[in-house]
């Protein structure tokens, strides 16, 4: 990520009338520019659970139901995966009552070539190699240059002071020891490396836990109480998918059977950017973002993935398209993700770092992401990130996607569903960014939370 001294924060324009928020949001006022009024921010209304989910009678008077008051998150160090767990717990009201455990793989040296191994076997191989080649000329190859064996998702040494190392037996012991006082626990995991941990916890202590695996585990779904996965994971079972994917390869890219009763399908990825979070962010970022000329266009740039491979050609196309629409933009703010290759971010910086309408976030705290979601009038998002698109589409504001031609198979299905929902359009550079259009905001987290409560009620449990 480019350093702050490479960026040029453009001078703030004279104070203007801040965009008006709905009555339930923060309100602000000020002098307008030449008497012009600014378009109000439109934030999604507070989510409510789907109708028909009436509280079971057993809960109305207590009824002796077991109350879930705590949660365990099993993460893999990937911010996108862990954010999905936290988003669900936020929707359930358990965001401040959780313990985070993280599954970590050995890093450095030869370990980057061993990530295909099951994580437990990977750790054994790493331990054997370190002991065998310790203090030999092959040590650097095996261990790499860093002394730390495990790093967190920001590349910092991982220790007990940050998160707890995932250990199935310790997690089960902790849940049992606290059961009399705290009751049963909700266990939420996301990511391939967490699958064996989550399924083992349910196997060892099925009466005291309710286990939710986010993202399809690709095997024995009956080892989890609920599996939460996007609809596009079942793309190869559709008529179009079966035409595109040879039968020989289907088992490697999709589940072999339609979703069962313990599978909850979502439109995209779960996240924490709900209406309450956006209202708080609107207040927190009012001083910096309210006075910017509108329409404020936020550009979120990710990086190539195996399902959406692209190179500098897409960045050059983005640069050209942004130049074409700048005349209809009041201001533009650009953010990169952790996955953005340096050569791509450098190209954007070289082109726009001195442009008076454009601000490029330098990657330093505080992260303006939630503020951007709250205050933006429209978004331009690279096609690679389901998480970024899901968050933008939770606002009900225009979302333009660049790079859809690089989509493969199920990612195309994801985009097509969002397009049918009216949430996204392709970014061509011919748009008038002052045009406004809307759609029902995506509420995947609240929908999944309602389903979790329903299944818990069938067991005689409730979230308290």
C-alpha cells in the first residue's frame, strides 16, 4: 500500500450544506454553495425479521428454554471470512459476547507450497521439517526469513495477547466448564481451515453447542447444525451450470446434491455493515465527508482472484472510465484492499493523486470504509470481491461493477442475481453519476439470523 507521503489529500472545499439524514439518523445543517441544496443521504431502514417468525409460546413466559448468551468464533485469519461470522453475531445481538479463536497455518519458507494439505497434517509436516533441518543450510528454505511461525491476517506475530489459538479440546472444555453459569454456546466458523474444528466441536459436545459453518464445507453437511452459503455455490446444479461444467469436474466445484433443510442460502456474503452501523458511521464521518461536493462516488478496488483473474488492463480501463465520468461527479474517494497488487495501486496513484476532485485513502487508520458506505451517493466496485459488493448492495444505493467479463462460472451467477435484483449495473464510463436509482437493500445477515432463531426454537433454545 502506498504511503501517506505519496498521496495528495485535496484541499477541502468551502463548507457546504451537509446532506440531510432521515429523522432516525444524525441531522446536520449549514450554508449551501450558491444556495444549492444537497441531496439527502438515503440509508437503509432498520432491518426487521421476516413476518411469520412469531416468538414461540415457550418463550413468552420463559418456558424453561435454554438461553444462548455467548458465542465462539473460529476464524482463519482472513478478514473477509471472520467478518461474516461477526456480521451474523451482530444480527443476533451477540457481537459483544464472543470469544475469537483463530486457526493458523505455518508460514514462511516452503509452507506457502503446503497450503493444500489439511491444516493438522500441515502443522505436523512443518514441525518435522523444522526439527529435521534446524540449524542447517536448508533451514532458510524450510522456515523462511521470519522467525515467527504464525502470523495474523495483517502479517503481525500472532500471540495470546491478540487472539486465541484454536484448539478443539480446549474450546469444548471451556464451553462445558461455563455451561452451568452461561448456558449453551453458539459456535460460528468460516473458511476451509475451520471446517474440521467446527465439526469436531459438535461431535464432542452436541448437547451444549449449536454449530454454524459459513461457506459450504463440501462434505458431510450433517456434521453441522446449520450451513450458511451463497446461492451461487449451487451453480453447477443449474441447467446452465451443467452445460458449462463437465460432469467429471462437477464434484470439485460444487455440492453434488441440492441444499438440504439445514442449509441457509444467501445472495452474497454476510457482513457487519447493517443500518445501525451505517448510522453511527454517518455521525462519525460527518466532519470529513458531509461537506464534500455531491454526488460523492466511492471506488473500491480489490485484486485478482482465481474466479476473477485480471491484470493491469482492467485498471487502465477503470482509469479511462473514471476520467469519462468525472464531469458528473462532485467528488471521488478511492480505496484499495489488502489484496490490491502494488503495481495496480501505483498506477492509480500516478494517474489521480494530484486530481482536485479525487482523494485516495492511504491505508492508515482510521479506515473510512463504513463512512464511505454511509455517505456515498454511488459506488464503483471491482468485480473480484463478493464481500465488497455485498456491503455496497446493503445500502440500496447505485452500485456499478467493473470487470464482470472476467467472471468465471458461479461468480457470473452471483452477478446475474444481483443484476436481476436491480442492485448492480456494469460500469462502462458512459454513466451520468448524478443519476440515482435504488432497490431493496440486501439483508442477508438479518435473514440468516431469523433462520438461526427458528432452528434454535425447534431445539427449545433462544438467544438472550
